[in-house]
C-alpha cells in the first residue's frame, strides 16, 4: 500500500524536481563493475563508483568471493592492487592503475530531505551497461558521520556498491542492502561521508576481504529502522506493530517510528490507534507528506470530515499541487 501511494504522489505532481542532465551523465560514467572469479570458477561481480584517481569505492561483501578482483568497463579491465577495508560498515576502497575514468563529485547526505528525488546507478544483474533507477528519499537515519538513506530507487543483485546520486550528479550514498517481500523491496544506502574515514585507513593487498557487516548483525541488535524493514516488506503487520511499538518507546522523537506504527495499525484495521500514530508523525515532521495522506485516510474511515478538510490546508502550505492528489487518493474529489 505504501508503494502505491508513492506512485500516486509521483504521478500527481506535475513538475519533477530540477535535474542536471550533464552532471548525471558524468555520474553514469563514474560507475564501474567489480569482477573476479570465485573458488568454483564462476564469476563474482558487483558495482563500484570512481571517487578519486585510480580509486573505486564498493561494498566489502562484493570482495568476499574472489582472490583476484578487477575493475572493468566493457572489454577494458584494470587489476585491483590494494584495498582499504571497513568490513563492519561494508565499505571498501580499492586501488588500481592507469584507469582513465573521471571521479564523481561528492554530495552531502546531511543536506538531503524526505521526498527529495534521487537516482541509483549500478550494474544490476551484472549487465555490462549501468542501469539507472529514479526514486525519492523515504527515510534518513542519523549516524555519527552522516545519514543512512532509505530510498525508492531500486537496485538488484550486482548493484551492491553502486552509487546513489542527487539530481545534480553528486554522490550521496553507496547502495548496499535491501529487504524483499510481497510488499516490495526496501533499499538502503550508506552515507557518502563514511568515505572520509575509509580513505585514512591502511591499505592491504589481501583478498578475499572478510568480516561481518552491520546489516548482517543479529536482528535484535540492529537499529529499529532496519528491524522494521523486514516485516514491512513482508507485510507481516503484527510483527511490524511489535517492532514499531518498541521503536516509538526508544526513539519518541522519530517521525519514522510513529509512521511505521501507524502503517502497521492501519493494516490491522486499528484505525483509531493508526490515526494517533500518524498525527504524532506529522507533529514531529510537518513536511511528511505521506503521513499527512495516511492521517487523512484514517480520518475518512473514522468519519472525521473536519480533519480530512484540515489536512487539505496543511498540504496547501507544503505544495498546492498535492491537494488534488490527496483528494483523488481519498476518492472524494473536490467534495473533500
């Protein structure tokens, strides 16, 4: 249901956010493949982003299966000679030589906002040419150095280590892990700022790279936004409600926690509880468009037309083009 609403919002907004076509094209050519043979003789592969001369950032889990990885584009290949590895954060910076590709500019994950348009560029399914997927920021989760990013920009197997870019072609995240289920995949990218620490780490020439990543931690030790993603994508609403209750208790000022609780309770048809949770989400983040839509939906189900109408006013302040989309979403047109 959440992904349907996102599609409605995208279709209903007449003007997409401005983008820099030339900069995005340069970002496209800054994405490469990481390849190597595994122990069985098969091909292991992932993606990477050129971040400085002869240096490519990728996920460390891409380098777990091969002793002699290389960077490639088309028929050209460049042997990897060393790696700076932060296995826990799942970021590896590999070095090669004589690679002619231009580094991409870096952006700032802390400057991103919910609903902002972004694009993922990577070699999904190991195809030789990068695939572009446009989406939007769905969630931002603070870390000591930058924001972990949840987005609707899809990436598939083979795109681990690929780039998440803003619409000015600046690298803001590294696409790393996702969940899958009947409700659709949920995609996460590591903040670009983590590169600054990685670049200061000592280099090694030992492959394969080993070590557990943070997203592979035991479920009860993960951050709540990760713990909530699995039941949400699987549409396991009782499990999502349980996790979200704990999340709201531990992070009372998180609008994402309250929205997650509202989504679960709404799906369980506990409309009063869901309405309260969505109200708390928009109280904490008045720009949380999807939460306003859901709050209006709950008001309509509860016969509260006064709140349905009040939300029109809130959306009018955010973006007037959202009002007819909201009305269409509720199925009531101008009668809302």
